[in-house]
C-alpha cells in the first residue's frame, strides 16, 4: 500500500513534463507506463484489504462502498484539481496557460499520491 502510490506519484511527475513539442514516445508513454504500474500495485491490494476487513456476510456492501468511494474521489479530483491548478474557463483556449495548468495539476496529483503513500507507510510501521 506504500510503494504503489509512490510509483503513481513518479508517473504523474513524469507526465508534468508534457508540453508543446514533446513527443508521445519520449514524454507521455514513460509517464503513463510508470503511472499504470503504480496503479497495478495500488488498486488490487487496496480492494483486497477492504474486502478482507469485512466479514463474508458484508462482502457485497464492502465492495459497493469501495467502488462508491473510488468514484467519489475521482469526481472530486476532477472537480477540484483543475480549478486549483488555474484551469478555468478561458485557460482551455490559451495553449500556454493550459500547459502551465496541466503541469501544475500533475504536480498537485503527484503530491497527493506521494502523501497517500507516505501515510500508508506510517500506518504500516505503526500497525505492523
């Protein structure tokens, strides 16, 4: 639960390098691969942990809560991070402003993922 979010953070930081003139193979693909690898190390263990925490009787409810929290967090991130990064209304029409906002959004997301990995590490050390 620690390594996955930290790898996700690295992938997002790599994606922050995307700008006008960069190539897909040289800039986007490496970030997406690292990000995807981090998600692979995060999602399955997280789901297994949530389902293992509930008794068999409540496995369906635990799965539903896990899915609802995941969707809600995604929607919240989509609603909040662009505004915080300066990607509002007219920013989408100005390539320079959009690129700057995109970079900021990726770095904010990387910081949040790194914070999640760090918190998981603290919890793992405390609870073994």
